[in-house]
C-alpha cells in the first residue's frame, strides 16, 4: 500500500513540476538549509536556527572575528600603539571568558617592553 501512495505522490509531483507550478518559489536555485546540526545541543537548536535565519551570531563569535581582524592589522603594522594593544588584550580576555567550553582560546599579545 505504501508503494502505491508513494508512486501516486511522485506522479503528481512530476506533473506539477512539468507544468511549472514550482517555478519562482522563494529560495529557488539555492541550497536547502541544514535540517540538523549534530554539534548543537538539542535545547539550543531553535535559537541557532533563528540566528542563522536572520544572519546574526552570538556576541562571542562577533567579538572573536573582531579580535582576529584587529590582530591582523596589528601584525601588518597598521596598529602599533600601546593603548591599542591593551584594548585588544582586554577584548581577547573577554572573548576567552565568553566562548563556550571546547572552543579554542585566543592567545594574549605580549606587552611592550
């Protein structure tokens, strides 16, 4: 009986597709979003899917990206003041305190001598 229903549904889907009934739907041509994230605890999956749907991220992630961007500028020589290094170290410490367990910590910068 299941096979009969499956073939009937498949026939109707193929007919609708041939008639163009699925053309122009939102998200057409884009990959489907992942249904499940095995690395996310079940109680956090809804929150994470909402954040992804609205192109948002937890504060520790955006802070970590900002720290890496500023660290790269510092290494290129764009930032060289002692004050900027102190601010960056403060934000690295903040990131390290905010990031969940299991996320690698960022190394502090060596102080000026």
